[in-house]
C-alpha cells in the first residue's frame, strides 16, 4: 500500500527529531502502522537549515500553505509553536480535510475547543501526545488505558525547566539566574522562558490533562498559576528539614463542586517517588478510583523524546485510517503479517552485570588469581570490596561488581574460581541491571 503522506510544518528541535527518528526506525514503524509513513514535504522559513537535515529525501518549501494545499498530503504535523500563525495553519489544514498532529500545548490549551469543533465538523483527527510531558505517553494513558476509572486527581512535574532549576538550586546551591541560563543553553526552556518560570507552560499542560481526565472543555483562562520566581532558597531548605521537597506541580482535581486547576510550588513528602524526580525529567501521578495511583515518568522535552510522541500519533492515525479492525488495533502492537520469529535467547547468551560474593583465604595472591581468571573470560571488574578477616578467622568475604558480560563467560569464570584452593564453597552470583 502507498505510504501515508505527511507534511511537516517547522523543522526545528522537534521537527528535526521527527524527521530523523521516522527515517531511522521506518521498518519497525511500518510493521506497527501497517503502512509506511513518509514525510512528503517540509515547510520551514529557514530553508537552508531544513536542507541540512532533509537533504533530498523530501521536498522543502518556505510556505506552509503549500503543504496544506497539497492534495497528496494526508496528515499535517504542526511543529512551529505559539498561538499565532500556528493556529491559522492548523485551522486551514483541518478545512482542507487533513488530519493534524501537533506538539503545541499553548495552542491546544488556549484554542483547543475551537480546533476540535472545526475538526469534528470536517471529520478529521487532531492528536497532541507530544503537547503534555513530551515523550511520556500520558495522553494515551488517560484517554485509553484508564478509561474504566473516575479520575480523581492528577499531579505532575510537567515543566522540565523549572524542575531542573529547583534541583540544581538545592543540590549545588546555585542561584536562580545562573541555572535558568543553563536550562536555556540545554534547550529545555521555551522561546520565552517566562512561560516556564511563571508556570504558564505547566498550566497549558495541566489544562489539557484536566480536559481529557474529566471530560470538560479546555479552560486555561480559569487556571490558577504561580511559578517559582518568588520561591526563596530558605524555604526549600526548611522544607527539606521537615522531610519535604518543593516541586512545581500542575494539579487537576475533581471535587463535588467543581474542578481544581492550579499550578504552584508544592511541598511533597520526600519519600514519595515523584518527590525524587530530578533535573529536567517529568512525572505525572494519576489517581483513578479503580486503579488507585499510577505514575508515569520520562523525558518531557528534547528533540527525539518529543518526536517519539509525535510519531506515535502518526502511527495511531495511520492505523485508524485502516478499514480493517485487525489492523486498527493489532493484537501484538505490530501488524499480524509483520510479526517476526526472533528467538528468545537461552540464559547463557544474555548480557548483564553481576554481584559476586566469595569466601576466600585471607592471604596474599588470592585477589590476583581471581582477577586473572575473570580477565581471561573477558569479565571486567567495576568495584571490589574486601573485608578484613575477623579476629581469629583465616577467611574473609570478597565482593565484586562486574561490568556487563555474557552469562556463559561469567559461569565459566565462576567455575574456575570455585576450583581455586583459596576459595571456599560456592560463589554467590546475583545479576545487576543498571536501568539507566
Ligand atoms: N523543544 C521541546 O522539547 C518541545 C517539547 C514539547 C513540545 N514542544 C513544542 O513543539 C513545538 C516546536 O518546538 P521546537 O522546540 O521544535 O521549536 P523550534 O523553534 O526549534 O522550531 C520551530 C521551527 O518552525 C519554523 N517556523 C517558524 N515559523 C514558521 C512558518 N510560518 N512556517 C514554517 N516554519 C516556521 C522555524 O524556522 C523553526 O525551524 C512548539 O509548539 C513547542 O512548544 C517542544
Ligand atoms: N519548556 C518546556 C519544554 C517541553 O514542553 C519544559 O521545560 O518542560
Ligand atoms: Na506526552
């Protein structure tokens, strides 16, 4: 089948990521979508910069309307940002019968009601997973995974810039202005960083989540918004002493009389998982009456993490356009004819790190014998812990952490180590995963 044709409006940070990831993973994405997804045309005011990424693999134009008016294009992806020209272009794309994907939280939070009305009238889809918490699939979780629940509340660290500022101020004692500059340098901040530090960006995202969780229109103008600019370092320290951490939270809560929609610095008990979300990471905690608490964590910004969410929307739309139910909701997430017979590896072939504990003679040369055996099997040591032998004992515990190695190499090394006269009994082996 002919690939679905996509027009990309804006190839900056996110657009560049979309182009790159779509190309890099095109085989896997096609196996999931049931159809190729091809960027037909890219529109950007900066054609020269666009060329550096696109080369000759798609058409490049400087006029976004040339994309919207192109009858070949099925889906328009808006990655320009802001509520100005982006709003006009999205409405025009809808009027032209295109499905729309956007990462633009400001646009959806402020003009979403109008946009959805137009899309409904035209029978087209508008998807915006990238607009909230970037790469974290929180829209999908709320819209699909949690549909059995009455959602009672949502609380999220949904602005990476401010979380980075608060973490760095606390851990390194740096001042606000220095850390904000660093956040801008790292590309976390909005074009206008007051949106980040004054809580506006978080309020855009909280507004979108409240609408999806409670089935209400977007009401950004009703959100209560406080940023972190008035937060004093002394209060961060006092809160720590009392067992709390201060985070900028976006909160949406259903009450019998209405919905709370608010963004402000908030004390959270330090022992909560979400209190330990540091740096530019995002996390959203959702409480549903049936499921209880669920927590979603990941990168809320950046080129490829955000592209990950944009492309997921492209796959969703491509699947939904399929006439055949089996292709719309593939049982194994990959299309039935694209499931591959990749083998599950026997345990000897897996790769991991290890914690090893052995009982060894407390004498010179033992450690050298053991490290020699490990090296001969290609196992390298990450850390060693050798306890002093207890009073009157001739043996002691030796504990080692290894770098990653194949299990069969580890087992061969352990067998030889156990054969050493200076090693007593079996080597205790526990696998270690860094999960970073
Ligand atoms: N950067 C992130 O981490 C991130 C994360 C989540 C959501 N978003 C959202 O994604 C959107 C894009 O953000 P970005 O960081 O990629 O911005 P960016 O500034 O890097 O890219 C925007 C691109 O649009 C182009 N552009 C501007 N006006 C145009 C016009 N009239 N026609 C065609 N092209 C035009 C610019 O030349 C630029 O290349 C924004 O809505 C932003 O809020 C960004
Ligand atoms: N400026 C935003 C980018 C992602 O939406 C942030 O810091 O989280
Ligand atoms: Na998301």
